[in-house]
C-alpha cells in the first residue's frame, strides 16, 4: 500500500463548502410546525431561600401554554460528577441567573414577558463569592446535606464547600526543602473566561406519539446529553434520540446539558415541539465558563537551577454546582509541575462551591490556569537565578522514561524538540532587546482524554465508502481528518469518502468531542473499522478470485492478488457481488477504548478521571512592546511550536493552533467575566472583550512530530495546548520589557500601569 | 414591542409634525445602532418609532465659504471617506477610523451618535474642539446651539422631544489652525477609555497659542473642556514645559468616574498623558 | 458595588438624624423620588423614577431599618423593583453621624448596591455612574435643606 500519501497532506475541510454557502443547519435554524418557545426565570439573588412562587398572573397572559416550577418537574438531582443539581431550583437559589421556572408560549417575547410576571418571594441568605472565604470556618454552606448526594464518579473527596479535591505527592517534600538553596513563593489568580462561540445554545425537543423523545441540539457530545436526559426524564436511553446540529463553536461549553431538559419537559407537558435559544447574557450568566482560580506555588531549587521540590495549592471556584469542577481541579493538579523533573512535590487542588454560576469545561480546562501560574513562576525563578529562561527550562525538562506526577511512565515526550524548534524560529539566542520591548517564553504539558469511540464504515452498492460516527465536528476539523484516515487505510482519494455524523439512533457510541480526543481516539476507531472492513472484503474477494485472502491487497480501489496482479476485482464489482451473491453488505465496525497506564493511586487521591492515554506538548515565544504611560501592551510577534505526534492535516493543525492562540491571547489581555458580588457586570460582547481580527499579531507556527505510541499513525491532539501558552508567555515578556511581574490575569493596561507605578514607588 | 407603532418619514416636515403630535412618546430611528439594542431588551418602550433613514434632506456634506455643513443622517463611514472632509477636516476622518467597526460605521449616523449622547462617544469631543454648531428643527422653527452646550447628562441632551437634529455646522480650520483627535481603548476600536479632541491656533508672528480647546470624552457624564489646562497654554509658546503643566492641570480639574472600561484612578492617569500627547501632536503641526 | 462618602453638614447631630428619617425630607432629597411614606411596621415605602436617556425605570422601593442607634448609627436595607420588569436592586446602607461641634455634623455613609435584571446587564456602565451621581445629589440636597434650616433658626 502506498502509505503516507494522504496523511500529512493539506486537505480542505469536508464541511467547508456547506458552511460557507449557508446550507449548514445550526441549532437556531431548527423550526417545526406548532413549535412553542421557552424562556426561564432566573434567580435575581446569588443565594436565597425560595419561599413562594406564584405563577398565576403569568399563566393568564395570552399565548402562555405552560409554566413549570420546581414542584412540577422530576425530583431528581443530576450532575456529571456530583449529583447536586436540581432540574429547577426549589428550596433555594445558589447563584444569580439560576433557573427557577420555565415557560412555554407561542412566541419568545410572550414567554419572556410571562417569566417576568412570575412572582417569587425570596429570603436572602448570606452569600459567599470567594473560594478562599468559602473554605473558612463560618462560611455559608452552599449545599446543606451534600454528603447525601450521589456521585457519578468514584473516589471524590468532598466536605463543607469542597466538592472535589485531588492530592498528589511524590518524593519527600520536607527533605526537598532542606536540600534547596533557594525557595520561591508566588500567588496567582486567573479570571473567568467565556467561550464566546458565535452560535448560542439552541435546543428543540418533541415527543412523538409513541412517547419517544427527539431532541435537536447544538452539542459536542450527543451521547452525554442522552444519558443526562435519560436520568432526568426517567426514560430508557433507547427512547431518546439526540440529534446534534451543526455546531457554531463549542470550546467545551456544549459538552453538557444546558436547557435540553427544560425543552424535553415542556414538550412532554404540552405535546408540542418546544424550542429554547439562549441570549448572550443568559449564556454568560448561566452556562459553564472557565473556572476562575487562585494558585499558590512554592518551589525549592539548587543554585545551579535544578528544581528540587514544589508545593502547589490550587483553588478552583466552581460556582453553585460542581459541574466538571472536580475533574478540572484534577487536570490542574496534573499540569502544575509542567514538563519539568521535580523530585519532590505535594499538590493539593480543590474545587470549591461559591454563589456564582456553575463553571465547567472550557478548552484546556485546569491546564490553562495552572499553565499561567507554573510558567510565570518558572520565569521568575530563572530571572532571579540569572539564568536564561530557555536554559533554565532545558536544564529541568523531563524526557522519555521519566515518571509523571501521577506516576505514569512518560513516553514520546515532545517538549525538548519543540523547545529547540521554537528557539530556532524565534531566533531566541540572538533576540534583540530594545527599550520597552521584551521577550517571553512558555512551555506546556497537558493531557488528552481517551475513553470510548466507535466507527462504522459501509461499502455502498457502487463501491463508494461511507463513514458513520457519533463524534461531532464542532469546527475543529475532525470529520476531515477522519476522512483522510479512512482514505489512507482504504487507498482511496479522501474526497470520495462521505462522512456522516449520525445521531444517537444511527451512530455508534462516542464519548464526545473534547479533550483533544477525536483525532486521537476516533482516528484509531476508524483505522480499526477500515481493517475490519478489509477483512470482509478480502474474504469475499478470495472466493471470487480464488486466491487466498492473505495474498490480497487493496490498491487504487482494486483488490488484487499480490503474487498474481492480474487476478483483481474492483470495489464496485466486489460490492455488487457481495450485495447479491456473497456475504451481504460489507460493513466494517470497531469500538476502541483508549489504552492507558493507570495512575499510581497510592500517590494520587481524589482524581475522578480515568488516566490519560497520552500527553501533549507545546511551547511559545512572544515579543511585546509596552507603553509605559498607559500600560498598553502590544503583542508584536508570536512564535509557537506544537508537537502533533503525526500531523494528519497540516491545514487543520495550523487552524487549530492559530485559533487556540487567539483564544489564549484574549485570556491574557482582555477577557474576564466580571463579577460584582454574585452578579456578572459585563454579560455582553461589547463589555466582555474578545480579540478582534485587527488584534491578531504575527503568528509563526512550527510543528514537530514525536510519534505517540497510542495515537493513529502516532498523532496526538493539538487543540488545547495553544490556549495554555499565551498568558504566561506575554506576562513573562512584559516582565522582560519593563520589569514588572503581573500575577493576575487579564494583563489589562490598567494593571500594567499601576504595577509600573508601584514598582517605581518601591524603588524610591 | 407589541404596542409600538412604526412610520417611515419622507421629509423633515413629516418628522417634525409627528414629533409635535406624539412628543416624548415617539422616538426617532436613524441608523439603529444604539436604539435597536435598547428596543430589543425592552429597556426603551416608545409608542411610536419614526424612521428617518430615508429622509434625503438630512444626508449631505456641503462646503460653504467658512464652514462645512453635514446632514445629521450622514453615516460614520461617509464622514470617514468623504473627500471634502479629508481635505478640510481630516480630524473627523481620523476620529471615525477609531470609532467602532466598519459594519457599524456603515449604518450609524452622526446625528444618532450625538443624540444618543454616550459619555464615551468619539464624535462629541472632536466636534467640540472644532467649535461646531447644531441645528435643531421643530414644527415651530429652528434653533442653533453649540455642541458644547448640547450635552446635559449621561445619555441626555438639550434636544426637546419635538425637535430633530438636522445639521452640524463646522467652521473650517483657519490657516495655522490644527485639530486632532486621539483616543485610548483596550482593543483599538473600542468604546473610549478616554478621548481627547484638540484645537490649537497659533499666531503667525509670535508662534504663541491664540486659541485652544481641549475636549475630553469618557471621563464624566458629558464631554468636558479642560479649561485650566487651556489657560496654561493660551497666549504662550507651546513648549515641553507648558505641555507638562497643562497635563497636570487637566488631571487636577477633571474628576473622572469609573466605568467598565477603566477605573477613575486609571482615567486620572490617562488624562495627564493624553492631554500631553494631544498638545504635542497638535502643536507640532501634525494633523493626526 | 460599594459607594462610600463623607460630608460635613450644618446642624447638630440630632437634627440631621431627624431629617434622615423624615419622609418629606427624603422625598425632597432623593433624586427622582415621587413619594415616601412610613408604614405601620416602620418600613419606608416609596417610588423613585430613574431616567437615563432612553431608559426609564420606576422603582417601587421598600426601606427596612435593620439596626438603629439614635442619633449616631443607622443600618438599613433598601429593595427596589422596577414596574416594567427591567430590573431590581438591593442596597445595604450604613450611616454614621458624628458631632464635629454643636452646629456641625459629619455624615459617613457606606452602601453596597447590587442591581440585577436587564437594566443591569445592559446598562452597567451607565448605572454605576448614575448611582454615584444620585448619591451625590442626595447629599447635596440634604446639605442644602439643612443650610436653610439653620438660617431660619
Ligand atoms: C458595537 C458598537 C460599537 C460602537 N463603538 C462606538 C465607538 O467606539 N465610539 C462611538 O462614538 N460610538 C460607538 N458606537 C455608537 C455608534 O456610533 C452609533 O452609530 C451611534 O451612537 C448611533 O447612531 P445611529 O444612527 O445608529 O442612531 P440610532 O440608534 O438610530 O439612534 C440613537 C439615538 O439618537 C436619536 N436620534 C437619532 N437621530 C436623530 C436625529 N437626527 N435627531 C434627533 N434624535 C435622533 C434616536 O432617537 C436614539 O435615541 C458603537 C455602537 C456599537 C453598536
């Protein structure tokens, strides 16, 4: 087989044309006859007992079909980790924006007006907004009786306002402190970041006359949605059909149910299709944004720059409900040492309830916060030891055969090569230092998610191939990559392959699109399914060609005998033969549970996730200029190097990296969901500032390929690391430029200016 | 929005007649860039929407002997690209380049921007620096008012409910007169954290400053003139020293309010920096 | 959002205290206030109209006294709800009076204002500034009334 013809070649997206031409159907595009529109009533208080709800006035409004409050909905608590979330807040509201009631009406405006007419009597409770305060004695308890909650994930450590805690330790930290020549301590804090997808959450649900639920939703994980719905609706999963629409951006914010259950319940109640589409301000006050985090780091080093020991404490503010918080805290714990050899360490990472909205997954969860802290801290140590930040890192880099904090034996460690490569493209060693300009460096090591993927490859009657999967392509280009992989395996031009992302009825199971897992794990599933199909084809062809199956090969859409090439049959002929005379319709299938080395659980406590099957690596150099009078930071150049294991589609790889860097740039410089008490003060895209196209600096990208043993052709994901890098790289560059270290994001002009002023005052 | 009526006016008279009849129950709709979001949120609930976007009489840019006259319906984009503006009042084209995005500039109008009276608006400080006048028309007649007197409070102007803003009348720059607008915003084209419109006229023989206006936006409920800073410069040769002093004075005389773009303390710092920058640029004769 | 300020007023502590609890005086001092009355349970009820350009809201306001130490300390809580459902606010106030001399009193004031609803999501930038402005005007009017009071005596 002519290997490597398709893998590694730039390939245009399979979904590009339909998106560019406007015929892709997104969540908000779904319309149905007789469809009702839904709205929810949000709690106006961050922490309040709900004394009485009166819907009478609202129900009288013409056009209102039904109103559900906590007493009208299933009395179940759901949750991805901790089952702590009621369908609608009943006894008390735990954040401002929490749904208390849902209305279905003939028009969206009517539903909205009705929601406003619902009279609720509240009794305000003392709120807590700061995760550090929430841990203190006498802090209001956000979930009374939390001990009684069931957990979806085993082994969670929970108490008080803590809903998850990961503890990792290794070596002997006490001995480490004694052996250290110098000790550095820092405190970092990071803001809440909104995903900023263009397409809002939009869901349409209906029940058919057999009582089967069908639901259209813009989601990254159809099967996860189905499972949560099954639990809430009390339906067996085979009576629920979740149809993923095209997704206009997910970034982790569409992995869990948001309003799917509301639509389903209202549809069941009214017998009509019900649609709910969130506004930007609802998304920004109700759905899962990136956790804000406070991180304490303490590191002991030798004078020569060898790291000896580190103590880390991470506090993830997870808001009113746990969401993925316990898992995000675990990812933070796993990332906080960075790709550096650390003989002794003690890591404590907590997910803490506060009276804010529920934070959950966003691209690079846990790692983005930990990455900023770890890499800023590393930079500070290098400076104070008078070492070049690059040399300091190289001195401490891990390599193959080292053990991770979690006790995994590291393989295919790509950071060394990536670092060399970024130093080369940025000309690090010869970098010019001019006034008020500076250079910053940053590395990352992150984890990807494995779990289960399955694929179905069908040979049609005409010999064409059809790949059916349940992994949503939310814009990151997975369907394109999977077409390439199938094309490679079947030796067929990739544009002749059709990829269908099916729904939960038609597609085989997949865990979901997140954690850099689709190319990695579904890629393997596609390879397996192709191989399964080939076995069937070869066995059919063996009979028709009267050659032993082991002798057969698939080349250029022909199956032929290796020893006797004129004995050949085309896929078309073979398909016809199979369908009508021999064996039936050929159909390759596979299911792959990603292999992984278990964590060393004697060192790791409370981590709710299965161990990662592979790590990801990247590093970045940034050049900035700083206006000393205004504090304005301009990012002049970004050089970024990413280890892809094996690049499958260079176009898609670069797209992912560019997009991720812009998201990281926004996080570094502008983006922050601002809270005043429990209230979001900027829930719109004018006041919440994401980068514009004009804010994109020059970005140079290099890709290295350190083949990952478990990945398809050695590939690993590249989606998350780009977001982990810019914040620390820019903060480090600012320090290089003007000598101030800022430990709090975003790096706004105001923060920079006042840091400069403080620095000047201290010098005096 | 169910109780709201909508009419599309064809002429200024039709607009003023409607306003006379409905008074403050009616709201004028121009480019809709500021009003429509408020309507959608039902924060504004007018009984009648008078769409003036087709009133041809309000769309023009004309040069007279001493002034440029600009119709209130002129869009930001027209102002940015018009050859007459570029030739005679390049400050306005420069200002527009820093205002929102092209999409918004294509629709938003000068009149709408002024009447919306966002305290962080860019148009007002620039026009104030130029000494522009506004022509307001009602069914009973017309009156003119300087831009400086037009703004009353956050989003409040001196316009009466029965009036429409028809025209902006801007004196042409005298020889040796320079006007510039500079702005600071976090992403380059954002709502201003601070905006400064500056006009300086120097004496031909002595090089002293004959006339000066320093107009600062986004630091209070309305754009403010930094009069004490002006006094430092007026009648003197502009030097590094006077510029520094003017910056200090401006910082003392203005007490900014915090908003989401920046805290009062930060704005205070910026007032000094931007007054200095504005003076430097305007007095060096550069128009930008 | 925290609003803090301090002002020196004409008049003895006791008189300032009385003014602060006098519905008629409150009505005159609170910008946009249309009515104030004292309920039998000691709560103050009133309506306040707030207009910011095209945005208009009319709040039904209830003020509850939480703690009172006449004539030097008053802790109160104010809750308002807009009749057009554009939003609501809660304000916790702590007010202290201190005698400077028998004719002059220092009023120190801290209040924690939180706004919710559409009015807050949309108009944060404006409301923050407007609230400070209203508070400034309130104190100015109060100061004014007290000045006049003195002249009469
Ligand atoms: C995303 C975004 C970013 C922006 N950034 C900036 C910025 O950086 N700087 C800046 O200065 N502005 C900015 N703006 C505002 C922009 O300039 C608008 O164009 C302008 O405020 C409104 O113009 P309009 O024609 O759309 O007015 P409309 O929205 O139609 O009307 C606005 C108000 O003015 C009244 N009105 C309109 N025309 C008249 C008239 N002729 N007579 C009497 N009353 C009238 C209306 O009744 C209404 O109250 C931004 C707007 C948006 C949406």
